[in-house]
C-alpha cells in the first residue's frame, strides 16, 4: 500500500474505537558501514487501535536516529485535495460507471453503497482514484484507523524530537504512479478492487498478523496474492520503487549519521524487496533480533 492511502484516509476516515493493547514485534533490519547506520522498518499505513509496536528494538533504533525517512511527507489536507482535483478528475466523456465493463457495474454499485459513497460522487474521477477511494472508505467498518498507522506515530515522534524528516517521494509522484497508468490498466485495477472487496478485511488482518509477528515471508505471500491480478501495477508500485530506494540507501551511506527508514512492509519482503535490491549494490541488510 502507498503512503498516499494514509493521506487520503485522513480526508475521509473517522477515528475508531479504542481497543485493548496487544503486543506486536514487527521486523527491523539494519544496513551500516564504518560511520553510517540505516535502520529499515516495514510499516502498515493504517492499523487497528491497540497494537503496541513502537517499543523495544524499534523504539531504541528510532531514538538513536537523527533522521526519519518515510515514503512521503504528508501535505496538509487542502493541498492534497487540490492535487487530487488537478490529477484525478475526468470532467468530460463517459462517466466512470459507463467506462466499467457492463458485467461489473452492479458489483461496483454494491461496493459504493456499502462504503456510503454516493456513486455520482465518483463518476467524474479516474478509475484509479475510485479504486483507492473504495479501499480507504471501507476501512472504518473493518476497525482500521489512520490515526494509528505507523507513519503517523513515527512522524509525530520525529517532529516532537526535532529529528530531520525526509520523504523519498512527493505527493505528485505518488499520484502520478496511478494517473499515468493506461486507462485499460486503471479499469483492471478498479475491477480487481471490486472483486476483492468482500475479502478485504480478512486479507488486511492476515497482513497485519504477519507484520505483528515479524514474519516478512508470510507477509510477502499475502501481498503477492493481492497483486496477482495486476502484476503490471505491482511492478510500478513495488519492484521499481524498491530498486530506487536501494540506490538511495547506497548513496546515503556516503554521509555519516544514523537514519530510521520506514516504508510499507511489503517493500521489505519477497524476491523484489529492498533487501534483495541492496544485494545488487553489494550491500546486506541484517535482521535485528529482539
């Protein structure tokens, strides 16, 4: 999932009820040379309340770091809304419903009704935006709350401690990943979202359980299942970005200091993960045991 989902969620998702605290021990890695240390931490952008993960080795590594690096530094809500209106609106031509395959329109209407978004509200938006919106708008009924996402917690802590905050990408870049997709692929993305919607809660729960248990291999398996219908999008959103981030890490090692790099957990799992990409630069990420 992109950091963009968190920013969009803050525009649309109310806070969830508090829950009992449950311990979580997500995976943490480190890459270092003689004068630079870079911690790699995989996040879940939107979590249920009640998970205790910002402690133990994760908190120790964060406290040692002078810089927090995340996928994207969130703009304010008004700026994000302006970017969406500039990027995702399709003011003329067929409506979104008309652009969908005829045999998917009924299912689309049911999903839209379930999340409480008026169908007409999405008719003049691009298919990719409808797919993201339906995912985000479905989170509250599943108990997920952006206020408890890992990036929000880490960003707030970094600002409170006056740490440097760096974004690997801009909001415009992240929106562009979707907006530059050919329309047939955008439609495929939306259809996949519609088809997978009934199982979204179960899939998210599986991913969070794997993340909480510090099991990146199982997490990768679950994410690969979710991406199997749109491998072209998986390449753009995962593999290509992982390669660029590995290159960023390689270059950052030339500057002394300690960095806490937090990106979506799916980027730190599987054969195309950042760790695998680091190997192409002759670098090794070592798992931190705790």
